[in-house]
C-alpha cells in the first residue's frame, strides 16, 4: 500500500487522541535534539519527523491506558515504534540504483548516503531509548516489548511488506496481495503498538490479545483506505469488514475506558 | 578504514580462540536457517556470512569467560554483535545513486533493494535473539547489553565511522581522522563486545571497564593494520602504542585466565 496521503491528513475528532499524538511529538523532539555533531543529528531529527504519521505509537499509549496503566509507562515504546516506522519510510524512499520509483517522488533534503546511514542509526536509537526506560521492576516487560517491536519491524513484518509491495505495483489489483501488504506494513505495526501498550500497562494476556487484534484490523484499514485501489468496492468492503471485527474486539473489553481507542475507528476511517 | 582484507584472513594460533569463532558460526547458522519465505531468508543468511570477520563477537564470549562466566551466557549477545556488523557491512557496500565506490567493488549476489531490506531486517533480528535469551534472572543484564550494542551500532558508533570514513578516502593521510574512524568502526564494536561479555558473565564494574578498554585498543589496531595507510610508519607506531595499552589493561586483571583474550593481540596483529 504505497502511501498516497500527505503528512498529518488523519482527521482528529477526539481531543484525547490529539493530545496523545502531541505528547509523543514532544517526547520525540526532546529525545532527538539537534546537537553536535550536527551533520549526524540534523538529518536524524529531520527524517524522524518527515515520515507520514502512523497511529501505532498513539495506540501504544492508548492501549496502556485502556488496561489501567499510565500512558507515561508506554512513552518510550511509542517513541521506538515511531522511530522504526520513520526509518522504514526513509529507506523505502531511498534512491537506489535499481529501484523503480512508483510513488510520487518525495523531496530529498539529504543525499542518499546520509539518508541510508541516518535510517540505520534511527532504529538502534529507538531500542536504546526503550532499554533505558527500564526501572527497578519493569525489565521483563521492556524485554517483551523489544521482542514485539523487533518482530513488527523485521523481516517477517514491515520489511516483508516493503518487499511484497513491489508486486502490488507491478500487478493488476490482487486483493490477496494487497491485504497481505496492508497486514505486514500498517496492520502488524499497529497490532504491535497496541500489544506493547497493553503489556506495559500490565494488561492480562486476554487484554493484550484483544488489543493486538484491534490494532491489526485498525492498521489494515488505514493501509487499505489510503493505498492502491482505495476507491474500489472490494477494498471498501474489506475495510468495512475489518472495522466490524475491530469493534467486536473492543466490545469484549468490558469495564474499560475505550473511548479514545474507539475514536481511532471513527476518525481515521472517514471514508469507510 | 576501508577493509582491504579478504574474509577469514585473521590468522588463528590459539585453538581456544578458533573454537570460540567456530561456536559462534554454528550458533548463527542455527539461528538464521534458510527457511520459508526463502526470498527473505536466503539473502539474510547470505549477507550474515558475507561480511568479513570481526573479532568483537568472539571477544564477547572470551570476556565473559575471563570474568568467570560461562561462554554460553554471552552467545546471544555475540550473535547480535555479529549481526549489526554484518548489516553495517551490507549497507556500506550498497550501490546508491550517489555514493563513490572507493573500495574494491564486492560481488553483489542480490539486487540493491534486497540488500537494503535485508540489512534492515538483520539488525532487529539480532536484538530479538538477544531479548529472547532472557531467563528468570538476567533481564537487567540483557537490557544493559542491548544499550551497549545500540550505542556501538548507532549514530555515535559504527555509523559515525562510516560517515567520516568518506573523508578518509578524500583526503591525504590525516592521522587524527584515521584514528577517529578506527575508533568508531572497529574500536567501539570490539569495546562493546568485551564489555557485553563482562556484563553477562557477572564481572565487576572495574573488570567491565578494563575489558572495554582492551577491546577498544585491540579493535582500533585491527582497523589500523588493515586500513588506509597501513604500511606507513606513523600507523605502525600508533598500533604499537595501542598494543602496549591493551596489554596494560590485561595485566591489571589479576587472577583471571587471560590466555585466550591475550592471544588476540598476538595472532591478529601479526604485522605489529
């Protein structure tokens, strides 16, 4: 699902969702200051914020709160999730000698070698922030979250999606393939965000599982409604089906404040 | 320090050092099997073993044993260190549209996009293996080791070295710059390897510090004696000085079996 939306197109109705997004931005800006050596940190700062928004980091905070945790407990994980997303986006748009450029060409502020190396630096930095967020009694949860993020970011996650995405562009509309790419790119990153938040907030395994599924469906819908073939009836139909499934997961989270998290389905999916 | 040595040129005199290297290879082969999807795992397997050897992973195991630990406790960290090195090497040789190719061109078995994505997948996989190596009572040590590796691999470590290295190629022999690049590329990765091993083996802060310094010096020497200007007298002189400093660090590790670790200075530095 090549992204066709500009940055920040996601329309926010919910103040609390917008507040979460804003807290994450503030945290990232503090975590990645422009400091010496500037030729390293300026591109890092730039590429961190050049990537289009993903809801996965905010979902991480919101899921933490849904299971009764404090959003701050999930802030480092939310930052790390944004960073793997930003690095993936930077490398996706790298001008390689052999890569077709099927997307609207993006502006490159830095040369390819800098963009490559900066992307390479952003990923470990995310894991560093996360590992440093340990305190005296959350080490096991942090390690579990690191595993979640490595899997979502790795060869069986986003990277698999980026790899298969080239086939989407080459082929006629192939629903199975589009669904697979949306699952690997937007789906599993949002699933990871929700699961990580629930883990850090001390959710039960059942809650973690339900929020993970909610994130998967919500992320896939975003991929579908902004990607290739977004106006086609079969894409709209699949998005509606996933929205129904996402709401079912939320319904079964009894006695939990799901307002913020459910607003994701209302606001981001204006088209469905 | 553009690497000019072929794979496996390091001459091993010490059986135990060779045994450690062989154990790590075996562990990596088991950890990265060629399995479905093959178009993802075959390049991952290939690029993992295509990188020239670095002594940092073996130093991790050896340092663990020096402080009284069992080498197995450090195996996941050694694997992760090899993986960040392999990914850095893959990206260093990526045919970007704008990058000068100062080195002897390497054989590319896969196309640039595959090599890019594979490198991107290898790094999180290393952290995943490491996080999964937690047991009931080593979480804090694993997290500390993750921080060590993210820092060595990140924008202030190898990537800084890769960035500055371009200036080495452009300029006349500039000793300050060569020393800096060797420190960032080979030095800090080996320092990280030794420190991680010592942390996982339960070493004291003093032991961790001494082994870290030993690794730094030993790694820098490797960078110097295999890199740009390796035959020049001032490079040889600096290498000899670092060798002296490395041996001083070992001397002060009293009552520890330092045979294996000190063999690194004898064998790898044949030229010094």
